[in-house]
C-alpha cells in the first residue's frame, strides 16, 4: 500500500478525525512531519477540519532558522496557519537535570497543550512513524523495561485534548518515496546521524541489522507493539481490580497484604508491583521485590534515596523517608 492509502485507512479505522475538528500539526521541518503536513492538507479537502501548524526553534542549532522558514513556506503555500515557538532547551535541561532530548520533549508537549487551549484545538498530530516505533521498542527492550507497547497511537492529555500519531503504521522508506514523488521540501537534522544518542545508535546500527535479517522487521515490531497494547489494556483492567483488594496507600506509605497478593497469578502479581512501585519500575527491581516477598526476606531494602522496602509479618511496605 502507498502512504496515502495507509494514512487514510488508519485515520478512519481509529476514528482519528471527525468533521469540525481543530487540529494542531507539530511540524519540525524534517521529512516525516513535512509529509504529515501534506497528507493533512489533502485530508482537509475531504473532511471539514481546521489545521494549525506549530514549529519549534529549540535554540540548539543554526539550522533551526532554515527549518522554520521551510515549514512556514510550505504551510503558507498550502494555506494553513502557522506558529513558531521559541524554546530554550539547554537552559531547561541544566536547570531540571534532564537530558536535552527529555527537556525538548517536555517543553514541546507543554507548549502544544497551551497552544491547543488558546486556539480551541481538540487534537494534536505528531509525525511518529513505524521506524520511530521500532526504535522505541528496541530501546525499551535494551533498558530492561519489559514493555513492547511502543509509541501509543493515541494518548489523551486531558478531557478536551488528544495526541494522535496517524503515520505510526508507515515505514520511513515509504515516507521518503511519497515526499520525493510529491516534491515536498524538507530539512535534514544532522544531529540524527551522530552516533552518540541511544536512539541514533539503534536507528543507524541496529535497525539495519534487523532488516538485513528480515526486511519486514520494522512492520513485525509494529504488529508486536499493537498486540501488546491490546493485551496490556485487558490485563491492566484485571490487575487494577485485584490491586484494590490487596493494596492500601496512605501518606508516605504503600502497604501490600501478602496473603491476598500471593494468591494471584504471577502476571497479575508482576503488574500490581509495577503499578505500586514508587521508583525504579524496570523488570530487575520488580523481580528483586518479588524474590524478597517469596523468600520472606525481612531485611530492609533501600529502593532509592527516598524509598525503602521491608516486610513485617504478613505485610510488605514501601515507605518514603521522612525529611
């Protein structure tokens, strides 16, 4: 299938767009987001929707000015309103002790939410694609998260606003083909080719190896993440039902009733622990807590600088240190 066909099918299968929607398009100037901008322009001819392009200058690279100009030029050419937002990612990163990537993501979503409210938009579209999803799944796998859900197709920010990712089923190679055929201008972020970030290492080194083994690797990872998402939704409903029977949360303390907890299926026990664990929720820490419970290890375990775990009688406790 071609990009337009996959995009159009995905829009309606997931009920992404309805007549009268006001949609923010988060457009960076890269090939994926410029493709998305063009696709929504085509879609707006078929469905009555209002579009607003939002572009960010992260103040990290000189090329940002050129990228902003490219986005504005395409938006104007297609008759779509355009907003440029200036954000100081480096300052936020240093002030809040987070990575540049994390700082950028936090600031972008915060501004997108504020802009949506100001302009009475009910949806935000980002241009994440199947390759982005595969990179995320592999990154989480290598970090031991045990989560193969990947990037969610849709996420609700509040009761009036959702984020959707209509390009998620589409491989980057198909996007490149579409942009070339439609003669859509785009910019190349040179930092994407620096082998210093985890995601870049996966994109530049690991994904090509996977596709060499199986050319359908990216599609298979996407299908895996969708299966996991469906099963997770079902299992989370069950786990939450049982969690309410064995967990009590009071100020600075999470109490786990062990006799009830230990009756449950192993998968449910794991999910309950992942839900209530106050910090360090990857598999290794959950396995360690589970081992302590099963072995009735009464020693105090320091989960972090703020939290300890201990077992007393037939109860387990996560206790926050008093300041």
